[in-house]
């Protein structure tokens, strides 16, 4: 039986690597075709993920081969082979090595990812020319979004001509856009998997985030922080369009929102109501 487990643990490493290798072809990997991120920062985050995956894979394979070897030799001893069992009472040298090596690896990862992290999180590293296009307020269990009127800047407090949507975030593509993230109640997390953007929304804090969408399309926005019974349905969409389409949408959304049911609106739109 011992030999079975030694082969099992050694092979599990091989199978895990094979799965990682083939996963992108079968769509088991990140979202999107070819697992390609839909934001500029997303590509860098994927690179970091791959680096960590390589480190973890090498460690996993090494550990499983060692485990397989120990089980194999142990099984031979148990079966009454020539080899004698070795009793160990610990090794200082080994303990120092397996403390220093992981610590060194963690330190390396911490330093290596610093640039990407700073780009995403530090104001000084964010693009200089960037529009804050909307304020997103997470609440149990929906996303409330406030946009400034066309040609205006987003103010910290609501303005009479602001445009509102629920669970529908519109963003232009091709240049960096910013969002002010808030929470109306408990802690939530703004997560757009296709773009690899994730940021906690914390009560009483306004957290700026920015990203540059590289491809037009419709993406999922979900909550990645268990925030109550309705957490599972806290889903919205991000509609990424060209800048012209975004501006057009903003004009139409404002028109709809401020239509009082009486004042002039284009005849066909009124007829279509
Ligand atoms: Cu939530």
C-alpha cells in the first residue's frame, strides 16, 4: 500500500502541472478569450500571478517528489527490505534553511510586486490626465452609480444635474478612468474579474481607483466581500464603450432621467413610452 501512495503523491504533482498547462485552452483559466485581461493593469497583475504560480509549482513538485521518495523507501523498510529505518530528532541546519528560503522568497515577491501595486494604489503613480467618471456606492445589495453631467466634473456631494444608475456602470475605453468608491453600509468589494480590478469599499471612506479598459464589451461587476444574506446577487454589469458612445449615452440618460412626462421630448420617444 505504501508504494501506491508514493506513486500517487509524485504523480499528483505531474497532473497539477498538466492541468495548469492545458487549462487556458479549455477556458478553465481566467475569464476572456486566451485569458487576456481587459485592462492595462490587468496584464501586469497576470504576470505577477504567473510568477507566483511558477514559484508555487516548483515548490509543490519538489515537496511531492520528496514525499514520494520518503514513502517509497518507508514502504521498502516496512516490507522487510535491506534498508534500516532512520530515526531523526530534528536538524538545526535544516530548520534554518527552510525558514530562510521561504522568507527570502516572500521578500522577493514583496519587492517585485511593489511597482504594480504602487501604480494601482498610489495617487502620485496614477496617470496625470485622468477623468473621475463616476462615484460607485456599494450597498446591501446593489451598486449605485452617480455620474456628473456632461462637461462637468464629479463633485464630492451630489449635484442636481448628476446622472444615476443602479447596477449599470458605463465606462469609456482607451484612456485611464477613475472611480470614487464608497460604501453605504457594510464592507463590500468592487471586483471586475475580466479586468483584474478588485478594491474593498469601506464605510465612511472614499477610495479612488483607476483603470484603463482595453476592449469594448460587457463585463461582470460583482461583490467579492461576504456582505450579508444577499451577497450572492450583488451583481452588476460594466459596459465599456468608445468615448463617443459613452458621451451619447450620458446625454440620453440625462434626458430620460429629467423627463417629467410633460415637457417637450422628441415625438417618437414620447410615442414609444
Ligand atoms: Cu457586497
